[in-house]
């Protein structure tokens, strides 16, 4: 037996990963996996990744248009002690995603960023590089519950400030970073104004409705919004989240349960209303994307709605097809968090949603349940073309992106 | 097979670890209740860096004679390492996850004259 000396053994520079560990060290295995699979030649679009906008909140509030609210927000940050970020609602102290510190990158990314570039640009680039991603679509994090804010105008103030800040500080600095701009959905006229103002802005490839809200997506007030998006060929995304103040979920006492149901329930409700009220019939070219609810719920909803519709077609008179047919033809879905404990179920799910054209890879980095591109690449039941479509080409078609890979692995 | 000299035995104290690269393989060596255990630094879930995760005692929820519960407690008799990528937990002595369905890949160790070797 060969005995190799200590020089051949290298102690890893990071013995225990914590909130200060560099993204490139956390994801070192991911980068190796990407290289091993030859992702250099694959277009990979990550349609749902996040940054923590509240780290830059003092900077972001300076982009609030209303001078009084802007002044109030800036003073709030300059002078108040021990408070959360100005204007945000949400569960605040109920954010247990990091499982009591077990998943440090979810708790915080406090690594050194001293390259003179905006922190969020550098961190996003590091993640893209490690994951082997060509384009990354950034979403906010705490702002995802603004749809439940008791002051509907706050969603307008902060949503617009976020869009303006993100374009100015992040999207104009790297054209591989994209966003689906925040749509202040609780105030339809302001949503229309947002579409007018931000369509065509650098990095804006569509619009996002954070799904935790109690507004009906089929209300007549939104028809102008949908019409404007359809005219511009820009998708609308419904990005899921959870909220412990939701009475229908309020008996849940473990975050595991809240996350498992909350991130699905909001999109189940909206998609049910979307289909049964015939939005795809009224706006046949409008593309809707259902983000961060995983995939296992889709076959359930397809079967459930089909069965009920066939017994009660008079209640959904606009439909000319089964609900499931709309769901597999005019709806797109992001992969993450992809449920993988039953591969037969996953295979059937991908078949039912017509994954070859309707499924979009998403990592959700840096959240606790993030996925890697290899999860799609390694699926044994997909053709190579289907994998390429899911990992990037479907997104390129949907968002009119150049399908040529841009990364250097 | 090859042996990789890692360090002297006393460098890894109880509750401590050393995560090393032996050629192209990464191995984590942990000392638990006085004994050394070595695992490949590859979580069976998504190939994350399991050996670079935080170490926690197993969490238990005692059920009293009325089938009621009121606390969560740490069981210091079972030490777990949690994968820093997604939180999957494994017992550091057995390599098994809480429901026993998944396990870490053990690496062989040799101890000679107070020196720790990884055998691959």
C-alpha cells in the first residue's frame, strides 16, 4: 500500500461553513459538478434567485418618489434604534428558514465584498459562476409579503423604489442579471403605470406579482394590466411566499409545515381563479409563470379542476378546454423546490405539465431549499433536448433572450 | 489503495473535526465520544459539503404518560452533522439520517503510532 505524505493531503480552507463563508466556498461542489457535466456549452437560465434587499434598505428608500415618505423613511433609518426596515410588514421574527442555524447561507450572507462593485452584483455573479448559470433572474425577499401590507399605498411606494433602485444599482451593471419587475398589484392603476414606466428598462424581462395577497386575480380591475402585458409580450409571474398571519394556515406550529403549504397554497388559489375565470381565453397570448411552489401540486390541481369542471361547466362558461389543458399550454412553472423523493411521481408530473416546453429551471439561491442545474441534468427519464429546454432554452424563448451561453466555467 | 497521512491523533479533539482533501476526494474526520469517524464530504441528497456543516445534538420531543408534549430537548448522546446546503442531518457515529433511509459514505481510517491515515 502506498503511504502518501502529508503534502498530498490538504486541509480545506473552510472547516465549518457559516454566515461569513464566501459563496464560492459554499458552492465549490456545485461548480465542480457543473464542470463535470459540461455545462459550459449549455444555456442555463435561473428564473428565480434572490437577494436580500433589506441589506441595502437605507439606499433603496432614497428611491421612493414621494418626498414626504422618502424623508420619513430616511429619518427612520438614520434615527430609529432596534427596528426592522422601514415600511415592511411580514413575519419578521418568524423567519425560521435557516433551521436554527443549520443552513447558514439562509440566515445571512456576510462574506467580504470589497471589489468596489455593488454588493448584490458581486454576490449574484459569484452564485452564477458557481452554479454554471448564464442568466439569473433576481427577486426580492422580505418584500414578497408586501401584498398583505395594511397600507396598500406602501406597496406602491416601496415597489416602485425597489424597481428603480434595482435597475440603477444592479441591472445596469451586468446584463446577465435580469428581473421581473415588482408590480404593485393591490393598486391596479399603479400597476398599469409600473408597466408603462418599466417595460423596456435594462434587465426588465417581465413583471412579478408576489402571490401572498387577498386580491382576486380575475377582478375586472386587472384586465387592463393583462392587456398591457399581452400587447408588450411580457410574462406575468406569480411568486409564492408564506405568511403566518394567513388564517387558513394559522394552526400550523412548525415552519416545515408552514413552508410546505404556504408556498403552494397562495398559487393554488390564484391559478384556480385564473383558469376558471377564463383569463387564458381572454388573453390567449399572455404568458403566466407560477414561481417557487415546487411542482407536485400541479397534477393535483389539474385533476381536481378537471373533475369538478366536468360536473359544473356552467360555472366556468368561458372555458373551451379542460382546466388542465390551459395549465399545460399557457402556463409556465419554475422547477424549485423540485420534489424528488418519488421519481415516478416526478416523471408523471413533468409529463402532465408538458415540461419540455413549459418548465423553467430555478435555483432559488440563496434560500434553504435551493436547487442546482444538475437536478435536471441527472433526471434519467428526460431526453437531452428536454433537459436543455428546461435548463435554459424554454426561458430564452419566453423572455426573448439570446440562447448562446454567456458564462465561463 | 493508498494511505494519506492526515495529522497526529491528538489534533482532533472530542467534538472537533478535520476536513481534508486526499487527492480528488474530500474526507471529514470527526471525534465523537473519544472515537474517530471518517466520512466522505458528499451529502447523499445533492452532493453538498456535509462534513463542513454545523454539529448539533439530535433534537427530541419527549412524550409524557398522557401522550402530551411540552418541550424540545437536545439528546447529547446522538451528535448530528447538518449539511450546510439543505440541512439534511446525519448521525456522526452511524452515518445514518433520522429515518435511517439515507447514509453517509464511510471512509476507512488507520491509526498508527499516534498518526491518523485515511485509506482510500
